[in-house]
């Protein structure tokens, strides 16, 4: 009889341990799912606000991403295969967003530089054969005035504006007056001279 009692108690203890382990596992699974749901919600917010994010805002978002994924990475052993796949997809989505944001920042910066250096000629479609020389004159005048405070990155942006202006000039070049050609070449050469001089000064 005592042996039977001991056996019953042993079975009850075993059932209790198993139940407790299952309960703990379910709690861990639920916790992981909640954290992944929170991460998914955070990702949706970042995606929805991407176009409005400044460079500084996005830098903070990237720091938040690193912190969140660092915590989730340490818990991946508790993920089901399905959750692991979803988690990796979310991380890839953020990397894609980061790339899109970088392109948007560059495009916005390029547009700002075009307006800054070309003024009314920032709309390249408005540059025609009869005013392309004037566009170069405005460009070089602004370069002369502003170059004193420029660093390497600023010169790179100015060079991109010049290259785009050169491309537009090639589009409208057919039949351009010889004196305009000569003037434009002189202004192009002046830009390269100023750029080279800046490289020496910066380095």
C-alpha cells in the first residue's frame, strides 16, 4: 500500500513538473511573439514615416533598430522556424528602407545644391541654347562666392551640379555660337582649377 502511495506521489510530481515546464514554455513563446509583434509594429511606423525623416531622425531610428535586434537576436533559440523567417524578413525590410532613405537624402541634397548654385536655372529643362552660357555664368559666380567654406563633400556636390549642367549643355549644343562655346569652356576650366586648388588646400 505504501509502495502504491509512493508511486502515486511520484506520478503527481512528474505531472506537475511536466505541466510547469509546458506552462513556462508557453509563457516564453508568448513573450517572444509579443516582442516580435512589437518589433513589427515599430517597423510599420518607420516605413510609414520614411519620407518625412531627416538625416538625424533616421540615424536615431538605426540606433533603435540595432538595440531592438540585438535583444531579439539573443532570443532566436526560442523562435519557431516560422518566427525566425518572419524576423529575418523584417530585418531585410529595414535594410531596404535604409537604402531608400539614403537615396532620398542624396536626391534632396542634390536638388538643394542645384537651386543654390544655379538659381533660376535649377530647372534644367529651362536651359536652352540661347541661355546655357548664362547658366554657366551664374554657376561659376556662386561657386566663387561660396567656395571659401566648402569641404570635400561640398565640392563633390558642386561637381555633380556641374556634370548635370554639362549634360544639359550637350543636349542643346547643336548650333551653339562659337563665342558661347569658348566662354563655356573657360568657365568649365575655371571650375576645375578652383576644385584642384581646394583639394590642395584641404589635403
